[in-house]
C-alpha cells in the first residue's frame, strides 16, 4: 500500500501547489493554498480518507466536492490510476484545473452530488469529506443513493459529516454559497445524530464497515470568543490561516460514537452490497 499522507504532508503539498500557482495562476486560489493549507477538521479527515482509499488499491476513484487537495495527492503522490474530482461550483473546478499538477488520470469535473453524471457501478471507491450535510432538504438522501449507484459491488465509500447528541439543522443570517440573505435564515448544514446518521446508508445498499468519531474539544468555545471580534458573515479561518492546523491537531480527538459531545465529526466507511 502506498504511504498514507499525514496532515503535515498534505499541508506541505498544498503550499507547493500554491507556490506553483503563483507563477501560472489563478493567483487568489494559489495564495489561499499557501495561507490556509488545512482547516481544523481536515487535519484528521483527509489522512483518514486517504488511508481508506489506499488500502483498497482502487483503479477509479470519485471525489464528491471534498477539498481537491486530497484528489491531487492521491493521483500525483499515491499513483491512483484514475481520480475524478467533482464540485457543484464551476469556478472551483476551473481554479483546480489550473492549480493541479499535470498528472495523467486526474480530472476535475463540475457535478451535482444528487445527479452524478456517471454510469452505474463505474467507480471502485468514492469519498466525500464534510459535504453531504450541506445539501438541503432530502438532498443528502439522494446523494447517498447516487454514491451507491455509481459504486461497483464491493466498492467502498468514505464519508465524514458533523455529529451531535441530537439532530439539528444549522442556519445562518448572511449570504451563503452564492445565495443572498434577505431576512430569512439560510440553511447551512445539518448535524446528524444516532437516530439520523443511517440516512446515509442509501436504504441498505451501503453497509457500515467502520463507524468512528472525532470530538472537537474546545472549538465551539474558541469560535464563540472570536465571534465577538469577527463579523458573522466573515469566515474565521480567513484570519487564522496556518494556525488552524495547530488548532486541529490539538482539538480533534478520537471519542466513542456512543458518547458524542456537542461538536463532533462522524466518519463512516461503507461498502456497496
């Protein structure tokens, strides 16, 4: 099995992509790769996803709207033969087409997770890191069904989502993902719980191989303090940059799924029946 990247490996790789992008563009995306290589959750999420993918030695892998840094690593450094990275936002795809190294088999394509433009059973592995929770209404159910549809029997899916003691939907009162705030709070994400995480099993088409949890120790409290200084519509991470890696390394702690705190990330390794 190829070596699994650590958070430090991925951060260095991100900075390298950014430096390369300074010469050929796009400049804003290149600077962002240097300033904020990894967010708090990504410190644990991306190495875990990489480990699950590499253990399977897949020939064809699909990324559903995760940070594209990992897709580049898997194709460039781990030698995944065909890596397809998707996103709903066309600009994100265009930026990564220019940032990414010229690796055969690495493709960036616009795609809606609820209507994937791929044939049935056409991928050996699929992953989606902290994405499905942002799809409003029953879109996460549809996305899970699409994941099951494009996976071959026996193929794996690695998924991470927010998790809490009780299911709740989180809304914000500012512009979000290109949608204008006009006075009605906008849906941001859902926090799954023990009674609702099975929404992601595609009606039984996906079976659970591993279920684990990271607890974000102290992150909510720190965000609350920073919010007294930073306007709600501004992303706190934009100001903290590389410090987010240090926060993530200290805050993201393995914890029992049966004993979640208020602020957690659930990891699911699933297999197509």
